[in-house]
C-alpha cells in the first residue's frame, strides 16, 4: 500500500541477510560522538525507563526498591525523615543538652514525632517526591520552604485543637498539649527546608554519578538543531546530545533506539506534530520532554521557564496530575465527604420518597460510565426519565430540562442537580470525586475520543459529581468545549479550586440553571 501524500515511508530492505546494525529511523541522525550510536534497535513499541537500564542481574534489594517506587515510596523519604528529625533535635541539644525541661521525655517524643510526620506528609503532597527532571530543574528551596511552612502550620493547628478538646471536653487545663519551645520551633522551620534541599543535592549527585549526564534527543529542522548544538556544546558536563530527529512520527522508537533520557522539541511547530499519546508514553517511561520557547510565547504570559545551556524551555507533561496530587485530592474528598454526607442524607431520603410517589419503582438508576484511567464503573443516580427512554434511540445526550423523556414532575430534580446526589456512594467507594470531569457512557466516550483529540486525558482524575464544565456550561454545551474546561481543571487543580467549584455549584443549583 502506498503512503499518503507528504508522508515518509520507513526504509525497507529485501536482503535476506539483515545488517546487524540497522539503518536509523528515517529523518533521524545519531550523534557521531555518542558511544552507543549505531547499536541494534530495540522494540519501537517500548520506550525504556530507568528500570530498564539496570543490569539483568540486579540484586533483590534493587528490585524491592523498584516495586516500592511504583507505589510512590522513595528512599529519599526515609532520608528526609532522618534529616528533619535532626533539624528538631540538634537545636534542642544545643539549647538544653540532653535533659529537656518542664515536661517528661515521652511527651517531647510524641510532639517531635508529630512535627516530623506532618512535615514529611506536606513535603509528599507538595510533589517533592515525584521524579524531578534533571535538565533545567527549578530551585527546590521555595517549594521546600512552603512544604515545611504548611507542616508547621498544621502542627500549630493540631496543638490548638488538642488544647481546646482537653479543656472543653475533659476539663483538663493544660498549657501545652504537644510541648515544643517556640524558639526551637522557629529554628526548625528555618533548618528543615535546608535539610530537604541538602538531601536532594546529594540525591542529584548520586543519580548523576550512577546514570551519567542526561542523554538528549533534539527534534527540529537543520537550523534549529545547529543553533541548539552551539548552545549545548558550552555545557558538556550537563547534557550529551545523542541524536537528532526531524520527523516526530518516529519519536518513541527513536528514543528507545538511542536510549535517550530527555527529548527537546525546538519550536512550537514540532509540538503540533507530536501526538499526545507519544508524550504520555515518554512520561510513563520517565523520559523528560521539553519544549523550547521563543519571545512570542513568553510575551503572552508563559511562566515557569527552564534554562538548559542558555536556551529557554518549558516542561511538557503527558499526564497533568502527578501521583502525589491525586492522593492528596482523594484525602481532600474524604475529609469533605463527612459533613456533605451528613447534610445530604435527609435530602436523599426526601427525594427518594418523592420519586416513589411520582412514578413508582425503581427510584434509583444505574448505568455504566467511564472512570479514572478509562476504567468502567457503575454510576448510581435518581431515575428522572422513563424506563424505556433509550429503547429506540440507544445512548444519546440529554437535551436538558425540555427533554421529552424526562418524567413529569422530575425536571426540577435535573435542573437542581439533585438527581446526581446518590453518586456520593460512588465517591465513598473511590470511583468518583466531589469535583472533576463528569463521567460519560462508554459508547459516547468512544465516539468523542475518535472525534476530539486529547479527549482521553480527562480520565487522569476520577470523574466528579460537579466540575468546571458544569458551572460554566449547560447540558447542551458541546463536548469539545467541555473538554477545554476539564483540561483546565486538571492542569490547575488545587483544594482551593475544588472549594470554589463546590460553592459555585450551589449557585447553579439554587438558580436551577441547565
């Protein structure tokens, strides 16, 4: 079959004796100074990650660490806990020696353990245990300071809550629930960020010694590549260029063949020609992807620029939400679900009785939907349509409150979104979130993914009871427009944004806006 016009066809050979060093991918050029240039090409469907680069005879300890890494545990967390503990104890020893005043030793142990645990937890949720790209990595100190500040604030809040509980509930008058001298707490808040930074410096040096400098694949035309080489040649200890590529269609296979650890797209035009699936595959393999930016992009407010050899880059992510933030979001959901569930229980009961009187059984309606990672789950909601609503048409989107399939007397439930309240059960089970992209049916999702590029990325987080698209859009808002809201939510997620969306959802409910 001939290739479409303008598409290059990879070179083929009919020689029955294949060359042991196959030709590189069309449009690519290995770096002649790279010692692995011309090595046999691996499976192009597989992009190597760091774990693939270990020797086949790895020790059991290394394999254990690899498994722990997959579940989010890093050895650096243990080292952080030790150093942060020292940031507590050293000022205490310098001030008091080994005989701490006023309180018994076990109370100090509990207090210091709580402070360390809170700081390590806020450090985790700040993303400081995610694998950090080495090229153009931002400064750790500001993020470490914010994480420690949040941990100290939580410690003080816990102290205040404990004192209030002991005084009001138990009538025990105490001055301190968790003793921690104020000057020492201030010293801890200053020393702990420095300890986190020092630990990451050691980790970076060890990684650099173990893996060598980053192996960079340049993607661009001849002029762009030459310009980039000139700049990068000034920092040979920071990066090694292993090859170039002028056809992003072969990006993953070329990364695997050259064993590259980093990819640099040298102009915005190359990003448009690069598939989102390829960027996701690179990120899954822990391959860093960077996009060089020009004055045009920065002029319109682009932030968080990284510098590599004097060239400005931004980090490209195939996945918008790292693992630590997904877990933080789940914890945030569970904290909010308790008060929301208590308020919702009587509303659920009254609404169920109302529907039973209006149309009889069944009151609840279950339906397969697509959840996080594209995995299906069973969504529960109040039934507001006839039982034969889709018997003749199959799966179709609702047209809103005027949909003829809606039960008489049930339109207001859809307008106020009360029909969605049973999904609190899905949220408790972890299948949904309070806020996120609304879940769609598998048939509709498959059609949207064929028609709308990047639609699958909305499945990076669990679907939500409400979302950014729901407070800005309507039932009939086009799916592609809703996707824009969903992706904005993924990129900008924070607990504050969730609270804002929940509060604005109340206005949508009260205004009965569809």
